[in-house]
C-alpha cells in the first residue's frame, strides 16, 4: 500500500531534477497535509533562497515539470509558493481496491528484516503484578506484534526478576511453612503476596531467620541442588499466575519467552572479566566499575557503573550487560527494545554506553529504552488504592470487566445475547478499554486511569472502536453477504467515500513508523481516524439501500476494506474485536 505522501514526494523530486538539474533530485520536497487540498509541497520556499529566485517563481517551475499522470488531478500554487496537490479519485479508488484484494492489505514487508528482541512485562517472582506492570506488558506486546507483522524476526523476552538476595528468605519461609503452602495447583497470587510479606517481616524481625536466609542465598548462588529445587517451586507458582494475567489481557508471552535474571547467572563473571580485560572496568574503592564518558554527579565527579560490588556480588547492571553480550554473541540480534519505566532512563543510558565501549553495541547492533510513563489516578497522582497501597493488576482487570458489563447493559443492542455470549463480549470490552486507553497515549507520557472515560462507547476509546467493527459486521449480516465476498469494484462518488478510502491508504506508512519508533500510539491514533472517517461515511452514504447495485457493491467493498483494516490494526494492538455487540 503506497503512502500517498511518498508517491507525491517522488513525483515532486523528479520535477525538481527536471527543473533545476540532477543535483536537486534528493532535495526534501517537504510534503505535508493541506487544508486546501490533499497534500502540499513546501519545497519552493527553502529552495528559492538557494537558487536566488522568488519562491512563487520556483513553485511554478516545479509544477510545470511535474508529472501528475494517474496520481494527481489538480495542482495549484498559492501564497508565496505553496504547491497544493489534489489526488486523483481514480488513483485513490484503485489503491483502496488493491489493498482490499491483498491478504496483507498491501502493507509491504520490511526491506531489511531484522532480528529484534523486545523485552517487556518483567514482573518479579513471588510477587503479584501491579498496575505498573500494565503498561510495560501491553505496550511491549503491541511493539512485538507490529514488528512481527512487518516481517522482522521478533524475540519476545520476559526478563522476570527470579534471582538475588530475597530468595534466601523466601526459600527459608517456604521450608518453615511446608512446600504445599506455595506449590499446590490452586495457589492464588494473593497467597504469594502474603507469603512474601510474611517472609520479609520475619527477615527483619528474626535474626536467626535472617542468618539462615543469608546462608540460603549463598547456597542458591553456588547451585546447591536442593536449594534450586525449592527455588523452582516458587518460580513455577509465579509462572501460573503470570500466565493467568497474560491470558486475560490477550498477551502473547509464554513460558518459553521467560529468560529471567537467573538465566544469565553463569555469564556474570565472564562478562565482568571481559570488561576488565579490555580496560573498560577498573577497581574503585574495592568495587569493579566502568566510567562511561559524559556521566557525572552533582559535583562533576564521574558516575560509575558498578560491575562487581566490593563484597564480590553482582547487581542489575552486571546482569543487563551480560544480557546484551549474550544477545549479541549468541542470539545475533540487530535491535534490542527495553520496554521499561522511565525512571530507569539513566541506568540504561549508562549500561548502553558501557556496552558500546565494549563493542557489543555499534552501528549494526542497537539497543533502545522504550520509556514507559506512570499511570495516574484521577487526582493526578500515581495510581494507588484508597489505603495508599499499590493497585493489584488482577483487581484492576476485574473492575474493568465489571464496569464494562454495567455500561454494556445500558446501551441498545440490535439482538439479544445469551449469558455466555454476553460474558465473552463484556470481557473483550473491558480488556479492550484498558488496553486502548493505555496504547492511545505516547508510551513515555503519563496518563490518567479513568474508568468512566475509557469504557465509554463514545469518543477515542476501545469500546467505540470495537463497536465500529461490530457495526460493519452487522451490515454484512443484514445484507446476507460475507465481507470476503464484497469485491467491488470501489468507485468514489461522495466526499465521505473519498475521505474514507484516502484514510485507508495510510495504514502501511503508520505501521512502518510505529515499528521504527517503537510507538504503538501512532497505530492507536490511526485506527481511531479510520473509525471516525467510517462513521461519517456511514451517516452520509447508504450501503444496503444505495441508489444502484454498482454503488452498493462499491460501498460494501469499502466496508470490507475498513473492517479488515480496523480488525488488523486493533489486533496488532492486542485489542479484541467481538463479532457482535
């Protein structure tokens, strides 16, 4: 599916070459949307200074050399030298038809597919997921889906916190209670949360227990078989819980995607040794540290990345560096995307800087921190319970479904639903509302979690978009036509048809940009624009009662193309689209 802006840009660049010589062929034509036409080329203004001529004169010479055949129906020079370009209705219709007939909606695969690791979700073993994990989970999943659709080899990586000092106290507490307390199949995470809190309280108040816990950590890190078996009990209970949450959210992570901190344990010492051998890491105050240039404290002193602590232990920085080294040397990745909260920005900047010093990251292998902003309550503060505690993710999802059911029952439906169908729809609406509200906001921005707004069936919400797909499906059911049988041909006889078809042509360009920037909100905004354009079309262009069969066939084809675009786009965001609502 060609991006209209790129198609027009190529034509304008060819005109620049013809008018002013081949040296101008790569000049940016500065194509922008226009309020006076479909697109506007603003290149004449900056080019006029370089040529020493009047901008309008330059614009007129560009238009005189512009090949408009088959693409542009009207060209006008306005103001000091703006070139307004109106696309041909026939070209728009033809490209929409081509998208309809293509199984990928004419979205091209990446020219140079990459192997991309997307690290996301990353909860902690033996702790319940909270609202802070919501964004890292669903934003990361959308990034992974988009990149895979574009043809990249995506490695999903759930870097869970499953190693370190706390596991000493957790294992000892497990032994005190008996394994069945945590290992039974019906164990709920609320039990695990209480389990963790009780272990922490005992560690802080019972010195004998604390000593046992410290000794257990040593045994764990030494690979003691019985300690590892007990550790694995806690890991397996947590996995069951993680999977229950991922299942509700429709997230694509599986057990095979888990590479927790423990996975890299044997690589920590070799990584530290390589950094030391390369002269990147040096001993400072007893600790092994790297000092990447450009990072200083308040007093101007160099900031260290601690590779090995003075007591011989390792930390998050060591694990992250070992992870990068493994991904480069063993997995041979081209790109690493870390979907992690914004407060970790400095940490990743410094770790990436050390990795570049070591040669693990370079122009061919890149790492980026896809920063995630905070979730706020309606009071503008970090979202918390009324008691001031962290909001549990499972409870938040329960409330989303409950509220979605209440709103769903208030709206008028074309047909009744049995209890099972209603429950499935309400589940999809609740999850879709939560996910779209998050994904529609730039990932590095804070956003306000407001159930009343996100579960509304009006406005820029998940339920509005889900209802738009259900409404299109309803048209096909009433018409006795399957969407895949609506083949057109597409013709444009009404401005609302044209506006919708033109909007559909932007799908490929939006996906490419969302993949390159790891910003799913670009796709979220696009699918809303498509739904909005479809609403205007629906209100102005009768489909089943079209004036003639040719118009009806064309409008059904436009409905089919819109449905596939919305379902595909929402699917890449992980938002479900019920058949009926």
